[in-house]
């Protein structure tokens, strides 16, 4: 098995487990607004970056980021309990703006289309 294949499988499993833990085990904050988009694991598998998105405004995103920072250790321990690795990668959550960027691009395209229709 190639190291890249193993990293991908580990990243996919960490993503799945993190999403499940956020949804089912974090009860002191509404995690239904959080979408786990992807996970990237470093080559030596010492770190895992979990990219997520949040429904809501900037204040809601900042609140969610603070809460994720507080529960990261819990999530990492739960992942370590469920995944069989010599050493569980250190988990880090990073907000992913790609969905927002896509929405903004679509708005710009829609605006351009409206302006073209007005000028024709």
C-alpha cells in the first residue's frame, strides 16, 4: 500500500469521526451548523487539519471557532479511542472560506448577467 493511500484513508476516517463526534457528542453548543468539509494529514501523520464551514454570520463563525478550540482535545481523544494508529495525529480545526467564495463568485456572475441584460 502506498503511503499516500494510507494518509488519504486515515484523513477520510478522521473526517468521518470528527463530523460524527461534533454532531452526536458535543451538547453544550449547537454543532448542527458546522459542516466538516475535508481533512488533510501531514506526510508523517503527526498532524491532521480539519477544514470546516459554518452557517451564519461572522460573529457565529468566531463563536464556533472558539468553541472548537475548547473541544479539540476531547475530539482528539475520542478519535484516538476509535481509530487504530500507533500515534493519533494532532487535530487542528481551520475555517474554510471556499463555500463563501463560491457564493460570492456566483453573486458577481449574476450581477454581470443582470447588467448585460439591462444594456441589451
